[in-house]
């Protein structure tokens, strides 16, 4: 028998062969996956991306512990300052921060006068007079030069009747000034400017004048050319009397010391 001009047996045989070919793997694509291959080479870096926007601020943290204190800085300039008078000298001490303003003559009220000032002052060497000053004034308060009055066997006996110089000193790095009687060393924390002898007016009935206690330098100078025992302001060493002052430690036969201190 034939179908469409082909023997049926041949046609059936051909169809059987085609069915087997469709179910048989053809080129390995339908097999199981193989093991992973080796890693490839790294690629070239890409271009940087654009920066992202800022995030929200975080919460405030706790305060840290205090650090150790720093070292003290150097003294400031022109932060105060003080002036004082160095009696018996034409110069100021060679101390850091201390400089001379001017030097001159120690002057005050005559020892026989009850009027006038109660202190001694440092007159500049060259005065300045106002144009209106009247040269005909008489009977006014008077200033006299000061002399050392050193009686007996004392340390400054060679200065007797010699006139007393003075120097006005400025201290730019310290702001406190103190004159201490009966000591020649400054307290701890203070700077010694100078030390010397405590002086005041002589104790005599005809000495009506009063002056403040002052500290004359231990090794004082004299004004050259002024030596005539003219007596004006008379500066004499001071002794402590054992009357309300304990002796010892005070001694009523010794001249008292003094010291000028700044801080």
C-alpha cells in the first residue's frame, strides 16, 4: 500500500527516525552546567560619582573633662605701675622695670618754722615758672634744702651738713609700693628697690618743723658744691625708744633701718 505515492512501510520507518532525532542532544547545550571558570582581571576604575548631600547634624556630645592649667604668661606692659622717691640718690636701682623719671634736690620747711609742709619733696634741678609769677612776694611759705644731720660716731658721719639729692623712680611692671621701717629685707613676693636708714627732723625744743619719716639710701650721695651748714630741713637717723616699744628686740641705741619694696 502506498500513501501519497510512498510505501506505507517506508513512511512509518522515516517518522520513527525523526522522532528519535528530536529527543537526542545535539550540541551540548542541553547538558549540565560546568564548574565556575577562573576570576577575570579587574576592570579600570570608573569615574567618581557626585558628592552626596550633607547629613543631618548629630546630637551634642557631653562636655569633656578640664585640661591642666597652662603656664603663666609674661607680665603685661603698662598694666599699672607705681612711682616712689629714692632719697639720697641721683639714680634709680638697676632693677627690671624700674627707671628714672628725674633727679633733683630734697627740700622742705625750715626746722624753726611751724608753718609750711609736713613732708619733704624732690625738687627738679631746673624749675618752670608761670609767666604770671610775681617776683615781689614776701612772707609766703618757704622751701629750704635738706641736710644730713649725723652727730656722733655714726655710719654716715662723713655726710654731716651736706645737702641731700633725690631721684623719682617709676616702676612699670609692678603696681604696689611700700616703705617698711626697721627692716632691710622685703617680705616674700615683694621686690626690693633699695634699703637704708630711717630719718626725720631732729628732736630739739627749737625744732618746730615736722616731716614724714623717710628712707634715706644706705649709701647716700651728696650734692656737689652745696656744703655750708646753712640748716634748713635737717634729716637725722631715728632710734626706737623703749616706751611702748619692746626692747629687745628693739635697741634704743641703734639707728633704725628701712626698705622700699614694690609688687
